[in-house]
């Protein structure tokens, strides 16, 4: 039986729609772009005959000119793939139809199923969602064209096309990052479509042929058996909880109580996630046995169970045990800085910026109902600055043809004669011809899960490795690649250790020529990412976090006083580091020093540890009143020293006041210093006579200032009190998940304790009972239980350990350490016959957790 490969299944799904892709211009939204970029699917689109692959958020009329497959016929087919609800993607789909009015066939693929569209609370579509949308789209398209005809007042003759500028084609409008205007706006209709050169050729009696299909395999596969959802897709951006007593963030499930929820409304993300998992299993021809742990996971499991049918159960399919787990059952693991090379890479490297479309959709939805309606997840596409590894002397790629290419492109562009673009191209051409052109800014890479070394995917291999082992493996791949290329380097290598100098020297050797760069792009990109993750500017902060978390864990095994003292010390040190950096004029903290925001993340970690180790005191939290009072004072002083933290949600509205207070404090110190230096002999008799009035005015000003300072401190104390109430909620995770029985340590050393997934899989694969783990009966199971059970034909409750294929999906997200621990639990189970796939809502870093818990999406 073939092994499960999520990446291969996604690529096969693209091949299955090859008849639509062939000869078509393919438009991908940001979520699809992230998904297909990570799995390396762009070459596949071109192999299947696509004319071009373009961005739906940045489309322009010149997309029709691009043709990678050398066809001289005009494009008659358009394929639009979106990871969003059709209602959210409508503006871009409509703009695409209007842009390519010569195209007679438009095929739309969405990752959201037809039933999910009708079940989604904010969706305007009904049970027959796809057909309804087709009619709505055509109706809006006709109205848009008719309105643009009426507003223009005259038809544009096709012979005038040569005189039109690129702005008439919509070039300047669509390449900008500005939000798309509403279709009702008169200026939008005129600017976008009214002056289009194709208007005179449009016959409104000829409607484009529009069809809508479901394409469920839009996911971000980090390896063949690890995946998350696209960060800018509707599923990942949907809220996992609404604001109520047990919720902590819109991006995380509510705290599990094991009791029926008082909130009747099912979070939008629960519905979308259930439909995604159902169709994912169906596409991979799998039959699910569903298990859940956590309140939201149970809700998703019930939705999945209701979707099952006799037809699905009766068919001969391979069975998969689906284990749904709430992220809030273990917040400690993603908050901590574990020993994972992949986690370091995702934390160290910059991510691709989100498109403006996501923000516009979020703002439009936020006007309809209070609270966050969608989330801004961090992109999974890391930007690897390969060019920064190289220097002009090292970069010896032949660039003699670059200036000629730019000059030829400039001459071809000359027919449109746009001033700004011409100036840029001429300057770039001169730069390339007159100087030694070094395109470092052009050499930016990204991780691709399908890049392999002798059949082994790079990302899959390092996902299971710790930082040192992963770096050594990357070094070994580089050495093997150099040996295959018959290259030698003049650097001493140490066995069992990978230094930055060794990695950098080998990367430079492999980029000496274009052919070598292209052939070995996979290992070059991964090695460059590893190099930046191990750089001292990034690794020092990570190591400082690692040490601080270890100290907190050790103190958590001692007393609450020692843990509170350690947290207070971290806060004070971070406040001093921040204020000292400002006084010295440095924009960045010294290497190894943690900022105040870092200290807040450590405070969250400390409170979660305290909740697990100490009983709740009379103050409602894990610490005594006195211990918590010292913590509050430390945080209060740190905020006054670092007003930049006002971007955190619990300090909204205090930015100007905090900055003014800090500036006043600095000015007072300066005045006191200057006053002490004054000599009393410098004053004459006339000045002595005026001091009385001046003192009285100054006294009044001081009183007003003291009142303002008192008001600010009182307001700040209220905000800090709310923060600690929120921390009390996080520290109560143990009491909330008490019935689960997973708090017992599997090791005597508290620091070596594994995360929830390791403990859960160890218990389930060992066939131990896990309190709180619920099995959702299938259709046949419910039939046996209700009908045939009275005749002694009852069905035994299945176990997750009985399955040879297990899919673990964490509702809220996963991180790299958990990938390691899942594989470790599987290897320790002694069950080599089990295949395990790990998925989650998103890929989490500690900074992502800080943003979820204290940022815009927090319910603090």
C-alpha cells in the first residue's frame, strides 16, 4: 500500500484539472500562491499548458500579453483559483472578467465547498451556492459593463488602441497596493473600465461561460506528512472563538471546560475546518474514525460525523484515525523557544508581506459586527536573502547579457511611451552597462517542500532534527553537492559541527555560476536560511529565551516566591535594557538582551507554569497578593520606561500619554542637572526681585502636571490589573483541563517534560485510557448502537491505536518542536506500521503566540 503523501496528493489534484489549465491564464490569490509556492507547483502549471500564472490581487490588462508557452492566439480561457469564500473573492473575480472581456470561458476553483458556503454565517449564498454565484457574477458583470458604457458617453474605437497609455489599460491602478474601490463608486467604473480599449468590441448579448468548482487541496504542505492551512485563506483567517468568559483570543479555541457551552453560536472556523478535513479525506480516498480532545475539537468532530453518510462508510476505503486537539490545552509548547532548527528559521527570517486585499476584507466585515471578524496570520513564505550571503567579488556570474536584455525590453516598451517606467528602465540599463551590476536584492529565495536530496525532501529531513543535528545535516548535503559538482573549497571543516564560516564558504562556491545556482537552488536556499538562523543577531535572542525559560521551569519546581522573583527580575532587566538602549541612541537592543515585550511573553510562560505547579491563592491567581503586587509594580515601571509597547492591546489609547511622560521625565532630569551647575553669583538684584512671581506660576504648572501624571498612573494601573486578570485565566488551564489526566509528568525532570501531543500519543498508542478523549461514532456505528445492539450485535468502541494511519490536527496551530515530539512518540511506541500525518490551522512561532495573546486578536 502506497505511503500517504499530502504534497503528492495536492499536485495530483492539479493534474486532474489539466483540461481547464491548458491554454488558460491562471490567476491565484494570496492563499493559493503561498500554498503552491511551498509545494513547488508553479512549474507544473506551465507543464500543463498554462499561458501565464498571475496574482489575482495585482492583476492588470497586460497579463493577457504574457505567454510562457509560445502560443500566438489570444487567450480565450481564464482560470481563477482562490482559498477564500466566493463573496470575499468576488471583487477580484469581477475585475478579472472585466479585464479580459475577450475571454469566453472563466473557470473558478475555490477551496471552500458548496455546503460550507451555505453554512457559513456571513455568506450571502444559499444551498445551491455555486450556481447562485454564477448568476450573481454574470449579473454584476453585465451591470458593470453597461454602467461603464453609459458613463463614458461614447464608444472607443479599436483603432485608437495605439494612442492609449498604460494608465488607460489599468496598469497604474492594478499594480498599486491600494484597496480595490467599490463597484458602485462612479470614479471606479470610469477609471477601471470606462476607458478600456476593448469596450467598443464588447457585445453584451454574449455572456462569458462561467463555471464554479470545488478544489479542496489548497493547503501549505511543509513536508509530505506535515501541513497547515494557507495563512491568507478564509479558513485560517476565520475566528476560532467569540468573546466570552472562557475565550482568550480570536485565533485560539476557547478554554476547554468539559461542560456544555453557554454560547450557542458555532465559531465560523469550526464549520470551515470540518468541511476542509472531510473533503481532504474524501480526496485522498480515506474513511475517518474521529476522535477529539477539547471543546472546539468536539464541535468539529460532531460536524464531521453529521456529514458522514452510508455511501462514504460502505465504500472500500482505507481507514484513517482523525485526532482533533484544541491548541489551548497546551499553550506552553508554542510559547517556548525549543530546540528546533525549523522554528529558528521561521522566527529569524522575514516573511512575505500580506496583501492589501486581506486587510480590506477584514475592515469591511468589521463594520458589520463588533469584535475581530478575521485574523491576520503570518505568512508561511519566508524571504531568504541569499544575496546578502554573497559579495560583489564572490558573485562572478556572467552578467554581460543583462544590460542587453534590459535595453531590448526598454525598446519594446517604447511604443507605450510612459515617462516613469522609461526613466526607471533607462537608469537600470545604464547601471547594468556602466557598473559591475550586482543583483543582490534580486537573489531572494524561499523554502520549497518538494526540493530533495537523492529523493529525500530537505524540509522533511530537518523537521525531525534539533538545531545542531539539522545544521550538521545541511553541512553534509552541501559537502555532497560540492563533491558532485567537482568543486573544492579552502576551509577547514570540523566533523560533528557546522560553523557559519563553513556554511557560508560552501554556499559561495555553489553560486559561482548560473548553472550551479539553478541546479542546486534547493540546498542553497536551505543552507542560507540555516546560516541566518544561526547568526548571532538571531541566535543570541533565541538562546537568551531558552535559558530564561529553563530557569523559570526550574523555579516552578521550587516555590512560588522564587518563580515570582525570577519573573520580576526578567521584567526589570528588560526595562533597563530598553531604557539604556534609548539613552545611548541605539535602535536595537544589545545581542542577548530581551525586550520588555519578550519579558511579557516570559511572564505568560511563568504564569502557565505557576498554574500547573502551585495551588490558587486567595488573590485568584497562582501567586500570593504580595508576590503579585511586586510583579505589577515591575510591569508598571517597565511600561513607563518603554512607551513603544503601547501597541499591545491592553495599552491601546495611551501611546501619546506614555511618550509625553517619558519625554517630561527626561527633560526634568536635564533641568535638574543644569540647575545644579548654575552659580548663584550669576544673578543680579533685579532678577532676585522677579523670582516670587515666577515661582508661583511654576508651582501652578507643577500641580497641573502632577495631576496629569496621577491620572496616567491610575489609568495605567487599571490596564495592568486587567492584564493580570487575563494572566489568571491563562494560569487556570490546569484546572480547566483537569479531567484530561494529562498533567502527570512522564519524567522526573520538569524541564524535560514533553508537550501535550507527545503525552497524548504515548498514552493512546499504548492503549491507555485518556479521560476527555471522545470518539465520534460513524453512521454504521450509530446504527449498530441504536438498532442491532439489542440483538447482541453491538460494535466495540474503536481505539486510535487500532489504526495504521493517524491524522493529528491541532485546531489553532502547530510548531516545529511538536513535529519532533510526534515522531519521537511514534518511534517509542514500537509500531513501525503506523503512518502519522500532522496538520494544524497555522505554523506558530513564539512571536505569533505573543501577538495572539496580547495583540489585536486577543480578548484581554
